[in-house]
C-alpha cells in the first residue's frame, strides 16, 4: 500500500464512520489517537483528517495535539471539532453556541467553484452535531459556505497560504444524513489530495498473505474457529499464507445454535482446513451455574475458553502463534485503542492469553469492518451461504439468556431461535437482515393454552440492519411474518407462552441484550 489517509481520532462517535466512508471510495484509511500523531510524516500518508469530538476547544484540558509538522506538507480536512481546532489554532474565534446545533441543515455554498464543492448542489442537506460555533475564521482562510443558523459551515486556507490546502467543515459529511457528503469527501481525497490508488479486496488479500508470511516466518499457528464469517475468512487467509502450518479447532461450549456444532464442521469439509471438534459443553455449563451478571458470564466463558485452548495448545508444542478473527468493531467497543472512546463491553476476540503460553497473536482482519470482511471472503471464493450468516456473539446463547444459564434454558432458546431463523429464510427475509436472534427473558407471564392456564417464559425477537455493527436500525419485518413466528414458537416450544419484538436502535441500545 503506497497511499493511505490518517484519521486523527478526538473521540467522536462518528470517527469509525469517517474511516468507512473513505474506504468506500477504495482509499485505505487508518485511525490513530489524537495524541499519537508521528513527528515524522510516513511516506505513504497522503492526507490527514481531523475527526469530531465530544469535547470543546475552549475547555481547559481540550485535546490539542501539535500538527505544525503536518501543516503544508499534505492536505488536511477538519470535521466539526477538527474545524474548530484549526480555527482556534490559527487565531480564529470559537464560542459556545446559543443553542446546540443538532440535526439536518442546508448548505449555502458561497464559492461554488472551490474544488471541495465540485458536483455538489447549492442547497445540499447536511448533518450538524456540535455545541460550539466558529464566529471568526483565522487570517489566511476564506469562507466557503454557511447555513441559515451558523455563519461558518465550511472554510479553507487561501491558495498558497500553507503549501497544501486545509479544508474545514462544521458539519459531518460522513453520516448518511449529509446527502452529498461522500461527494465532498471524494472531492477532498481524489481532487484536492490527488490520491489515485484503489484499495480493493483483491489488493487486501495479496498484501495480507504477504504480511502473514513475513510475520509468522514459517512458524505454526493455532486458531479457534466459530463457523462465523470473521473466523472463517481469517482462517482461509492464514491457510493461503502458511498452508498446513495452520491448526484449527472448534469448541462446542453448549451455547451454540441448534445443530450448529455438526453443521459448522460439515461446512469446513472441502475447504482444506485442518480442523477438529472439541466437546466441552459440561465444562461451560458448570462454570456458568448460577451466574447472572452479563460481564461475569463473558469473563467466565473467556476464562474457560483459555483453559480449553491451553489443553489444545499442549498437543501442538511447535505452535508459536494464535490466529484470531478480530475485526475493527471488536477493538473499538472493547478498549480505547484508537482514541478516547468508552468501553461498552468485553469482547471474546480482544485480550491476552496467559503469559506462560508465550503465543504471539496474528489478526488478519483487525482493521476491517464486517462488510469488508464479507467482500474479502467473496473474493476468496468462500461459499455465499457461509458469508451470509448473521453475526453471532462469542459468548453465544449465554448472553441471550437474561438470567442464569442451564442446559434446559439453552435447549429452549435453541428451539425458539431455530424456528425464528427457519421462517425468516422461508419468506426470504434472512438475507435482508444483518443480525437476528431470540432472547430468553427472565419474565413469566400468564397465558391460556388449550383449556389450561399457563405461567411460562417470554421470548424477545431481535433483528437489526447495519453496515458494521457500530450503529443499527431495527428491521421492519412484516407483521404477518412476525405473527407466524410467534405462533410457531408458542405452539412448538415447551415453556414459552409469549413472544415480543424489540424495536430499539443502536445507540442507545446495543444489538445484544447483554
């Protein structure tokens, strides 16, 4: 990769969206924390983007990295906080708004000939989300656009002021509500910054295989597979790079979907992977007995998985590496690696193994979003049915049982989930949904089944549409299909007499309930 864009993360909720939008333009991008900007500019970095932030440049402890070494050396785009930071740094005035400016607005372009606004309509809809306003631009900058409510919606350095241009926008071009935001980003990256390289799945595969070979240097790799998209694509990339030096295993933790253990092993037949299954159901059920706290469940499952992994690793004393299917949202939601973003929950793919194992980690997909993983899988020729599988949480059904986990509850939820999935497939809705699943609730309700009164469990159905899991909208499944699912579950799954449908978005809710 000879060209890339660096995105400086000031902790905004939309930073990952900036990276996604840049990649949709087939331009490789990386996010780094606001305080990790290299003093020496890497030769492959061709543009710098400053993200938004929940902070204010007027705060005493405002995030203000020194970008002086970068100014003039390459084009810079400041978005929201980034635009305010540029204004504040170069002598402009930023003040608190009279009211928080949030939501849709329309851009009044004052200089339609500016390269930032090529092919953009005059009244383009944009998305605002900020509490400060730029009242005065720095000297050497020109006003490009405003809106009905703010005086400075876009501005840029005057030609020749710094060498390479600085462009700043007070709105968020990365969100879909900014209807022409992608056009503007293309104008900046392809037009102003002059990036020409195309970052494609085929190019990613070629580079990743080469990197894996260089990283592992002929040493053996052990990898646990789940049957999901991430671990499968990661394993195939590793296999193409190192062949039989990759050893795979699949653990039945008793928390899988109905018949999943057998189906996953069958799916891998003919793919060339060296894999075997491990039955560890009873170990996991014992470890989860009477555990109800979601984080405690995750940690218990994680600890036990490490124990199983240690037993497996003992059979391969020559193994030096652990392969993982970690993807970008796993990293972002687990720990503030790329900026000051908050921890939401622990992820099974992120974290360390016991030091005594002395295994190094190789993560072929670490910087990819879910949809990018699927694109890579398609380019690798992986079966489309496997690539189309809905994401499934690492802790499995344990975090879809909102109480303690028992074999009986798992079997009940497996049956309900299997019915849910089968009916979605029957009506062609499975492939229209990004992720679905049934959740067993710790709620007993009165019902009437036949001539008898029942007092049994409720199940919630969850279905969302998303591009990468960072945000999600609930899926608008037709009522008649939901009615069929409800009827089948109540009639065929013993212990359930009520079905509800979750219509929460992420944020503020998460996709999983725990």
